[in-house]
C-alpha cells in the first residue's frame, strides 16, 4: 500500500465508514455452521471443508483464490484481532473456520475466541458441530462465519475480524489453521472452492530499534498538529517489510483504540497515543488530549513494556490549538466525502470507480482532522457513540462561498469512530456551477490545506 492510498485507508478503517461495508446479503438458505475440525490441520485429522464441498477437490487446487490469516505477533494475555481473508475472482458467497493451537503441542488450544455479530464460535465438546461458548477450560475452539457474514452476492473476497485472547505469558509460539470457502452462493455444497492455510506467530520480537523521520498530519502529510489530531509517523523499523496491521474491533481496549498495536507503541509528550495502523515505514496514531501549544516530543517504542523494549530517538513536533485538515481520496485532491445514509463516495469515477459528483443543494459528508476541542471532550482513542461538536467557531466555504450557519448541519467527531476523525455534514450552495469546486474549513485563524475540491455536476 502506498502512503497515499493509506490516507484514504485511514478514513475507511477508523470511520467504520459505510464504504467499508460489503454488499447486501440477500435472503437465502442459511449456511449451516460447519462441522468442527475442518481447517486442514493434520493434528485434527487433516480434513477440510472439501469433505463435503467436493466440486473443486482437492483443497487449494484452483490457484486463483486463497485464504489468508493476518497476524504478525501476539502479546500474551492481551486480546487482539485475527483477520481471516478469503478471495476468489468468481465466488459470490464466503465461509471460513479458524483454530489456534500452541506450537509446542498442537492438540492444545491457544487462548480463546470471542463471538461477534459476524463470527460464530464453537467449543469442541466431542459432537460434530460442537456447542456454543462459554467453552470448558482447555477445550478446542473453532471460529467460523455466521449465516449473515457469508455475504451472499459479494464478489472478489471478504474478511472476518476474529477477536482472540492469546494465552498468558510463557505459552511460546502459536499456530493458527484456517480453511476458507469461496462459494458460488447457490445454497448447496456444490460449485464451491476450498482453501486452507496455517500461520505460526510468536511474541513481540522486533529486532531493530525504530527510527522516526517525520511526524505529520495524517490528512495532509504536512506539519500541523493539534490535540487529538490523527498523525502519520514516517520512519523505519516499525514492522517487517510487507506487514501491515490496522486496529480492528478485537484490538479495542474497553471500546477504545489500543495504545499498542503489532508490537509498536507511540509516546507523545510522555503519554501513550492510541495506534490506528502500523506498517514498516508508517504508523498512524492519535495525539493525546493534551492542551499544550509549543514543542512536544514523540517516540516510537518497539516491544513496548517488554524486557526487550526499544525506543526510537525522540523527535520534536510543534503543537497548535487547531490544525484543520481535510482527508482526500488517495493521492487525489478530491475531498473524502460521501452521501449520508448510502455511503456512496462523492468523487469522479476516475478517482473512485463507484463514486459520483455532488449535486448543487445536496447534503454531503466530509472528513478531516485537527479541529481541536469538542463538546463534550473525548479523550484520544475514545469512540463517541453520538459524535461531539467542535467547540470553537468554524466556517465552511465551498466554491468560494462561506456557507450559512443553517447549511452546516454538523461539525464534530464522526460518531463511533476514533475521536480524531471529524465529520462535516454540509448543504452545498444551489448556485454551484459544474466542475471541481474548492472546499476550505477555517478555525482559529487557520484554514484547511489549499487545493482540496469536491466535484459538482447538475
Ligand atoms: C458435513 C458436510 C459439510 C462440511 C464439512 C462443510 N459444509 Fe458447508 N455446506 C454443507 C451443505 C450441505 C451446504 C448447503 C446448505 C445447507 O444444507 O444448509 C453447505 C453450504 C455452505 C455454504 C454456502 C454455499 C453456497 O454456495 O451458498 C458455505 C459458505 C459453507 N457451507 C461453508 C463451509 C465451510 C467454510 C466449511 C469448512 C470449514 C464447510 N462449509 C464444511 C455441508 C458441509
């Protein structure tokens, strides 16, 4: 992922944006919860879903698809998300099964899974399909799709975020086994492609001292940082090449964004900052709620809190009361905007394929960061269920016209997203002409970066 596409990714991952949601699942026969021990693990007998879904046997025979387990490390006793992804260019419906074992003895469960709306968990009680949690101490566990999360009608691929509580200290490496069904959605076991994979992960063992090159506003990649702003930290030694990790619901700490992710933590002014995303040369984090203006120090910690912790040299950044910035789609200048309700992106199709220009007079939803204190105040990493309005006066100008107060319906934290992601619901002027129209938000004597625009067409 290039840094520029990351900018959009930030918006999507932390906004719980409708853009991220998958296609509708139509009504159709429920997929049964699969029989247990069908992940392909040899220790369980080596069977996979192919035992019944036989059309494309053997397992993994169609190399256009795959199942992937995304996890790089685990921290003993601290829950995290294990993402399971299934892909195939022709499939229309999806399923999976995941199990976690200690590498030293694969007959033993490693930690436990938590069920969610999209993930079913079964305990191995000796019956073919197992029983629902709570599982008896030490029993094997299997996470799988729910009927709803098979997402019938969705093309390309899907993923599930499985919440996992790793074992306590001293358990050593963990091995995950997963099977994936890239199904055709016909409500039978025919015509479906089955994949299996395994992944071994250990505790935090980052081996290089991290180093910071720059700390910038995540929306602009320029200086400009205020309390609660989402920032991008560029540097080296944040993860192994090719590994990336976005915080998922399973990583949340009592509902809030985690203060460490993938064995990395960030300290700003001596306080741990919530971490949203980590890859080898970039970390996205949120500045803590510190009412400071002037210089503060930033450090990245590898293996945080462990005996092998390594801290980067500190970098000094300037804090301001406000740092208004608008997210844009990818590397374009097109403001990250959606149609409220449907979540359809507002962008020209050459920027986002499923996008469309805005219409004059229409209400649109824009995203940004760095708008300072809200009412009520939310701490960094919190996810206000109903949003919270910006405290200080601000104005929104579209196409050079400052909007009337009644046309700014909302300006504040995007509900349920991280408290640094701001959302503006604004009614566009009726008088806008077709074309790319500039968007500027002003607060505290500063304005959002120049050149950002929204496409308009009657
Ligand atoms: C014991 C046989 C059996 C096994 C093993 C099995 N399935 Fe199935 N599966 C079925 C049957 C039968 C159906 C048809 C739906 C029904 O009968 O309700 C089905 C349907 C499905 C569907 C919907 C398919 C479609 O095209 O609409 C998905 C998804 C699915 N199974 C996932 C899995 C996964 C993932 C595994 C392995 C972990 C698995 N199944 C293992 C018997 C099985």
